[in-house]
C-alpha cells in the first residue's frame, strides 16, 4: 500500500529526530572559513572525497584569497594544484570562470541567493544548496550520493534523479531542518548506512526503515 504524505511526514519527523540525537554536530566536512572557500571546495569535491579535497585546499587558499585571485589564476598552475582531485582541467576552467563572474557580477562576493548561485560556472543545485546551508545558514536539501541512497532505502522516494528527490523530500521535512537533515544523512551514510554493507543492527533509524535487513 502506498504511504500517504501525512504518514510519510510523520515518519520523516521521527527519522529526523533520531538523526539529530545520533549526529547533533553534523556539518559540512569540507574545510573552509568563508563562502568563497566553501564554493571552491564544493567544485573540487565533484567525483572526489572531502578528505582528498581537504588535503589540497590549504595550499590553494593560502595562494588564492579572493575571487580576483581565482579569476587571474594561470590554468596550468591551478591544474597542477588540484590534479589529485580528478577532472582537474574542467574544474580549473570552472573555478577561473567562477572567479571572473563573481568579480564582474557580484563585487567579488559569493551571492546569498540560490537562483544566482546556479547561474555560476561549476555550481548546480546540489552545490548551491550546500552553500546556502553551510555558508549562509539558509534552508536547503543537499542531494548527493548518500542522500540518493538513503532517501530510497528509507522509502521517502523511488526516484534516482537528484532534482526530483529534492522536491519529493521538501514537503516531508520541516523547512528549518532541511540543512541539518542533509548533513546528518551524509554522516549516517558514511558511518552506518553504507553502500555495500549497511549496519542495520546498529542503525538509529532502523525501526522506521522499510528496507532494513535487506542488504
């Protein structure tokens, strides 16, 4: 029987509370001190782990401090600095273009506006939501590989498309909690509900998971 929206919301609330208890300090694990650094880190994190990005960014952030610095970066030098993150040519091209547009359109600042963010090079909905949540404290649902996997396992969606998942989750969860839910899902996906061998016996949301013990 298909679960009604009201029942899904009630179950979503219970899952959210359990995740808050389990991961009260859940946060974005990309090391950053300002919105620009977070934005660069997000671009570098595509098809790359946060751990690897955090190994690369200290030297980068020491060298490139402003949007103008990134805009003026020499492609070969930037590519060398980010080579280990993968897809380094495309990432370098996007980062330089991003710096240029931030200077030309936003006075060198990362805009605190979702619709503006998704017009910038290298920034899609996922990255824009990360920035809104972690840099500006605004609501946003971040749909990454962990969210895709867990939202399906938890029965909140049957979609695989990130945009469709984002919109299906929005009415299930209280808007002020979207950000923490996104961070907690990542923590849970990395620490318990892993892709290959989820630890169902130790799962804090096991009782509300329709696919528990199926893996």
